[in-house]
C-alpha cells in the first residue's frame, strides 16, 4: 500500500439490491465485515460508513449513493472502500459521476476486496470496463428473463399466481403445474352462471359469504375481487401477458367455464347508459309459470306520482306470452303474491336437510335473534317466521335465495297462485 493512500479519508459503502437478479449477492453485513477487516489490515482511514438496499440499474436513484457523491464534492472524504465495482454502479450515469469526481481530483482512490482504482487513465479505464460489464450482465439478464417468460406463456403457463379457483404445484414432466381448487371451483362456476342470469355483484358477494367461501388467506371476497374474477378470461382458458399488451395465449390449465358463458357474463356486466329509476330485480318470477299457456312470468315496475309529489313503486307479474302471444292471463301485484305465499309458509319447506347452507345459516341467525324476545315452540315455527319475515321485509337477495329452495311450483291464474306440483 502506498504511503499516500493511508493518509486518505475513506467512506465504506455497502449495497445490496432488493431485486431478484441480485439475490445471490453478498449480504450487506458480510460486505461491511469483510471491508472493515480489509481497512484494518491495510491501514485505511475510514471516516464514514454507508449502506443501502437499492438497485443500481438506474442512475441517480439511490439516495445514499447520491449523498456519498455530494459529501465527496464537499471534501468530507476522498476515497471509497467497497466490495466490488458493481456495488458502486451498474449504469452509465452513476459511473460517469464517479469518473468526473476523479477528473476533478475530488475522488482520489477506490478500493475493493481485490482491486484498486486511482486517478490515472489506465485504472479509470479498467473501472469503466468493469462497471460497464456489470451493466451488460444486467441488460442480458433482463432479455433472458423476458425470453423465458415468453417461452413459458407459449407453453400455456401464465408466469404469476393463478386466480382464485386454482392452485399451483411444481411441474412434473407433462403434468399441469396449475390444478383446480376442488373446494372453491364449484362456487366460482356458479358465480359466473349467476352473473350471466342477471344477478348483481352484491347479490353474488352475499351468496359467497353465506356459503363461507373465502380467499386463500381466509378473508371475505370483496366486491372488487368478484368483478375482477368475472372479467378474467383465465377461467375459460386464455390469458393476456403482459396485461394490456394485446399478446394472448391459450392456457394449458383446465378451464372452469366455457367461453360462451364468459362472453354472456361480459354482456351482463355492461352498465346501461341511462338506468331507469327504481330496483329491477323481480325474485318471484323465477318459480312462476303462466297457468293458461305455460309461458314464463316476467316482472314489471310502475312508478306512480302522488298529489304531494312523492313517488311510490308498484311491482306486477304477468305472462311473458312466449308461448301464446294472445294469452289473457291477468297481471298480479307482488303484494298479492307475497300475501298468498305467507299463508302457505308452513308447507313451503318440507326438508331442511335439502336447503342451501347459506339459507340454513340465515334461519339459525334469525332464530337466535328472535329467541331473545320470545321462546320458539319448534324449529318449524322458526322456519315459518323466517319465511314470513323474508317475504314481507327481506332484501331481494334473501327473497331469491328463499324461492330457490322452495319445493313447490306455482302457476299464476286469475291473479292468484295455483299449486302445480
């Protein structure tokens, strides 16, 4: 070691990239220990120690490194001690700043574990070659990673975690490395079918909650996640990578739904430009038929403005006339249908074991609440009370879920319900 080098003031600089391409680089603690030992053995005067975890790919992006350059300009020290040249720079901008400081005689010496660079043409040139080589390695690594990702996509594997409804496993030969989550997949299929039939996202979310369907981390599935899932083509077997790149690939995983169902859902998700005032869900049409011609029943709302300016909504059900265009069956008010079903509440559900888990849970919660105010003579009485509550005060989702579980079919005839079982 030259005597003049022992009189220099050094900054010990250690860097570890937080990015994947440098995961194998020496840790910061190891760098600090090795270089501190080197400083003692070589008699170097280290006046400051700096460390950071930051990539050196882009110039002027490392706050600690930029602070070190500024302190060198201010004359606080004139030497740098670091593990290797690539700890200082992997880009042309930061390398140029170091060389400029050498040319200005602000930076006299750079010492690494196996090399040293002083302010002379040959050593500065070598420093530039080594740092440029590090940049070349970075650039080539990025190209190789992109090529590997593209090859994986062409093989049908999306290079990221699959959406809810799938699991990943290590690829073995020709077997899939993406497998179906048998627990959640049936619910996801039904979720698409519900959306295609016009069910809202909130309706689906409530249904998922009632059936205790959760994310992989055990959290409730939010409304935003539901809509992202409904718009994800991965479920019918295709994916775009990168996102919004226009590059589409056919997946090698097993689809959960058909492309036709997916397209139908996309059409159902389109929001009308001018939605009409009032709710548009008609839960009772799902289990009614026209008594005269056998057509399905449709719902229709009417908004009437009162003299005081308030508005009231009325819902009517009538024959769709799909079978007989001249069918004469009369309109029936929803209030009338609710009143008739309420009278039949004791016979609407005969086997609780056949009910959906979500409906059973809802009945349990209802029974627990009302038991605080009065005692229930029997489970059937609790079920009857729950049916009456849902019919008269329940949400559209609760009514739809209840109707879906009824074991009786009705037809609409002369504004009344007729049992057709």
